[in-house]
C-alpha cells in the first residue's frame, strides 16, 4: 500500500488563513447555526407527537446544513467565494447523504462496540463519504466505497488531523467558547483541504 502525501501543517495553515479571510462570513454562519440550535431545543422539548415531528424536521435540517458546511469548505479550498445560500443548496442530495449517514453510523457503532479500535479505523476509512456526496453527487453506498479508496494510504495522517482538530477546538472552547468561532472553521476547512489533496491522488 502506497502512502499518500498530506501535510497536516499545510492543511491547518490553509484552514486558518481561509478563516481569517472570511471571518465575518463565519461569524454570521455561526449565529445562524445558533438560532437553528435554539429553535430545535425549544420546539423538540417534551414527549408529544408534535415534538417528535419537529425532531424529525430538525434532523433533516441538520443534515442539509451539514452538507452546506461541506460545500462551503470545498468552495474555499477551490478558491471560490462562499455564499449563505450554500448552507441549503445541496438539499437535492439529501437522500444520498441520509443513506450514507445511516450506513456510516451503523458501521461505526458496531466498530466501537468491538473494543473501540475497529470503530476508529472504520470512522477514518469511511468518514469522507459526505464530501463525495456533495462534491461528486455520489449515491450512499458509492460514497462509502469511494471514501475507502480516498483514505487508503492516509489513515494515520487523518488520525493525526482528527487529534489536532480536537485539541484545537478544545483550546477554542477554553477561550470562553468564543474561540470556537475561529477554531471550528479552521479545522473544517482543513478537512476539506485534506479531502482535496487525497482525492487528487486517487483514481475513482
């Protein structure tokens, strides 16, 4: 197995610079996500049938926004200007992303039940499926298969990026939580950068 090239320092540096250049965009996006989170907490509290319907609705919204964040991060890596409409513009890919999320979640849960390490390996191997859904329009199963190919030869580096991302966001959290406005975009864009670099070295 040939190791793929991926510089973690380059990925994080790119994420940091993208965050600084688009700071106000991320601040507004952060506030939008806070509003969504507050609305979800308010409307899904209690055990009524209506609350359950709202819970399903917000689950769908969160998936769409998740795709939007991926799209925004990829546009930044590609040198394009992100727009707030990118947060929801990937909704036509909802069912593929939902299917991939469910399959990924099942595999990861089984892996973590098997003494954690298999769960970590599965998460690293298939964790880029969302990028392939948004970027390539891949179907659920195809996105997982393609993620396995993209991450092949780079799992240790992705593991290192995951640890660094956790550490950086903990630091952001310790800065009265305000630091997350800078650290979360930095790490999100860094992962998109890593995806682009690994994809360029993969034949799919």
